[in-house]
C-alpha cells in the first residue's frame, strides 16, 4: 500500500486532496499535517512514499520544511511535490528546486495533473528504493568478493612460494616477473636478480627456436599441450635439465603474462645418458647370456631381443624388435595374469613377482612351459627379462608329482590301516584284560560264595540257638524270682547285672540280624560280580536293560559313592535280545567317565525309556563338561583329555563299537561348566 503525506495549513484543502487521491489511486493511504513541524515529525515517523507540500504556511514555510526533510538522512529519499497558489513565478520554482523539491503544482490544483504528478512521484520513489536495495546488495557482494579474492590471493601466494616444484611468471617477452623459492634454489639466483633476467638467456642457442615456438603455442591456445624439456644455465655456470609446462595468466579476462611449472629432471637425464651408453654392452650381454633375453617398453613393445629368443620363438630379431609385443608370445590362459604383473611392477609399492612360470607360444603355435626372470631397469620404465624353456623339466616334475601323490595316498591308506590295527589290537588287549579280570572275579566270587554259604547258614542256626538260650534264661529268671530271697540268690542277681546279661541277650539278636544283612549284601555283590564277569558267555539272549544298569552300579559303587549322588529314573521297558556283558561294559565306561568329570561333589542322573521301538538310556552328569571342539573326536581311538597315564583313550571307542554292533547309536550333548549327557539308543529285538 502506498502512502502520501499532505502538509497544508488549510484543512479543507487537505480533505479534498485526500479524498481525490484515495478515490483515484488504488491502495492509497493518505496522512495529513497542518504545519511544517508536524509534517516533518509525521514524515520521520511514517516514512511516506511521496509528500505534497504547501509553500505558504504559518511558522516555517514550505521551502524551509522541504530543506529540512531533504537534509535528514531518514527522509531525504522521499519525493516532494510543492503546491502553491502564491509562488508561481520561475524564480520561486527555482528556489523550491534548490530546496530539494522534485516537482511543482500550482493552485488551483488541476485534478489530472495531481494524479499524474503523484503517480510519477510514487514510481520514482519505488525505483529509488529498488536502486538503494540493489546498491546495498551489490556493496555486500563486492565486500564478499573482495574478501574472497583476498583469501584466494593469499592462498595462491602461499602455494606459489611453498610449492616443491619450480613456479615462475614471465611477461610476453620472456622477462621474469616472479619466481618461487624452488626456482631460485634450482638456478642459484635471488628474487631481485631473477627479475632482471630473460628466460632465453638461460638457454643455449639451439634451444631458442623451440622456446619461441612454444611461446607462440601458449599465446594462441592459452596453454601448453605437452611438456617440454630444456637445459638451463645456472648462475654458477652449471647446467640443469628441467621438464616444463606453461599457460597464460589472466586479469579481468585479459592475458597479461605466462606462468610456468618446471621439474628438475637432471638425475633422470643423466640416467638416460648412462643407459644409452650401456646399450652396446647390453647387446653384447644379450648375445652371451645363454638364455632368451628381451628388453620391453612400458607399452609392452619388445625393443631388444637376442639370438636365443629367435631359437625359442621361431622369429627373427628384425621381426620382433620394435614391432612385436611380449603379450603375443603368452598363452591366453596366462595373459591377464602376466599383464597384471606388468602394471604392478611399474606402480609405486607394486607387488609383482620377479620370477614366475607361463606358457610360451612360438611362431608355429607350439606351447612351451617357460620360466621368466624379470625386473624394471632402474631409472626407466623398461623391463629386462630372461626366458628359460622348462618344458622337459615340467614333464619330469609332473611325473614326480604324480608318483608323490600316489605315494602319499598309499601312506595315508597305510597310516589308516595301522591306526585301525592298533585300535583293534588295543581293543583286543582290553577285551583280554577284561576277560582275565572277569575270570579272576568269577574265581573270587566262587571262593567267597562257599564260605558265605556257611556263614549265612550258621548265622541262621546261631539265631535259633540264641532264641532258645534266651528263652531258657528267661524261664530260669522267673523261677529264681519265685524263690525266697537269700544270699545265694542275691549274689546270682548281682553277677547277672555285672555281666549285663539283659543287654547282651537283647544286643546279640541285633548283631545276628546285622550280620545276616551283611552276609546278604555280600551274597548280592557276589551274584552281581559273577553276572558281570561272565566274559566267556557271548550268549545273545533276552535281558532287562534296567537290571544291566543296576548290576554295573553295584560293581562300581565304590567309584561313585564318594563324589556323587546317583539319581535313577527307570522307565517301563521290555526285555531285548543283546550281549549283556558288553552292554555292562558300555554303562560302566559312561558312569566312570561321568564320575571322573565331577571334581568335588555332583549328581549323575540315569534315565531309561522306550521310544519308537528303541530302548534309550541317558547318563548325564553335572561335571566340567566337554569343549565343543572335542565333541567330534570323542569316539576316535586313543583320543583322551585326561593326563598321561590316567586314560588309554579307548573307553568311548569301545563303547561306540559295542553300540554299533547292537545296531544302535550314541549321542552326546555338553556345555562347558555345566556337564554332559550321553544318550544310548538300542533297537528292541524280541526273542525267537
């Protein structure tokens, strides 16, 4: 919305003009003031877009008001139209313009002229505001660009001076304008001295035409396409070789100088000179090495070849040198690998072998196994390689490898047979040992059984005799108590108390009962020992597996009772045909291992159940557990985690064999620190 301030001492004029402007100019807002002072205050407060000012007013007149408004920084940009019916002569208008007025209206005010003047003033104000804003933006942008250019200039100067490469600036006549420290060090001049020197003065006469041609190229295209090499004379009279590249420098898109970058290649040039000097010697060496020898370029071209290569390849040297690539002699299956070596050999830190084998293809297409020794010539990107035909040797090696492979296979088979034989022998020895122990146990059981028969029988008879004596002593006591008391009876009673006959009569029955129980326990152990030790009984018969487990527990109870509690959860399982003595050994091995896995005190749980036509027996412990990496080796012969002398490593191997003999399987689960569980599964075989 546009705003116009009307300053006039006549309220009617202010009202009429206000209504006129608001009706004729869309979006117009009118502010009015009756004096110059009030007008100045409202102009500063509201900042209108245009001021319509009457000249003839009380107090300060219109001209003074205009001067004050134009001299104030806040209001000097506001267009002012002076309207008056008094000062209409040219001199008055000049005074108004000098006071800062932008336009004049004469009273009585013409309506179209007022509207036109107001519209122009508003457009001028709008344009001036836009110009001021653009000026501010431009000033900000100039400041930012100036700062950026200053930063770039500082960074460029730092890079210029600190660059390890030689950097120099010349005018179009070749005079040095500036040079960095690397350039000064290379040529031996100070910065002041170099600025008085022309680039051509550092060159020999034969190099000046090339330098002039290069200058024309730079001026024409703006930059140098390819690097150039020059020999420059130092201040001390010595010479250095440099590799240079230059381009134009611009200021406001106008070229004003050239900037060049130079690299010292004196060392490389000397090496190249020495290489050229030694090429004759190389040719002589090639012809007398006794092996096919070549020199190759970075692009894989063969630049030199000897007579031995002619023999190996079937080509003449004239056909090879400078015309053929070494890749043409490589079998396609080896080509990518050898190309990769070629690239890596020239990379800094590249890891390429210096000796390797490949298949060489000669002129006739014959493939020859070849050994190559290759390396990069120092100071260049050339390679020297010697090639040796090893076809016959490879054939001999292949035959030797095949023979060696066959021998290894035979050795493995022999080692396997030896291991199996050793395991069978150990198992046989173990079986014989168990048989000997069984025979001894059977003999001991037989010898114990006879006297135990006497003991058990005699204890029974002794019990009957004691009962009769006890009955007699009781009757005798009743008779004595019925007699008249006398000294003899009193003495007899005293003697009875001293001998504690009443206690003895009672205790002797307990002793006989305990002895009878002990004799029964011995008889049970003897029976279990006889059953367990029937090693000569390979009878395949019906057996209750639960009874086999009980028999085994009784035999090894002394091994278990001090370290663990045995928890039994026998299920209702049917008899099955098996070799009971062998299963006894299985259960004994598993129970003993479980006991030994428990360090101090723990629990062994034995479960049996019928599932899917098989009898399953689980023996678990709360011992140390088995590491996961050992689970797959538990049933291998001679594998043991016990200390030397404490285990043969055959227990679980024999167990595995017995279970497989019965058509069953054994599984193990374990967690280190929590224990292990072995589950034996044997199919039920019903009797014929």
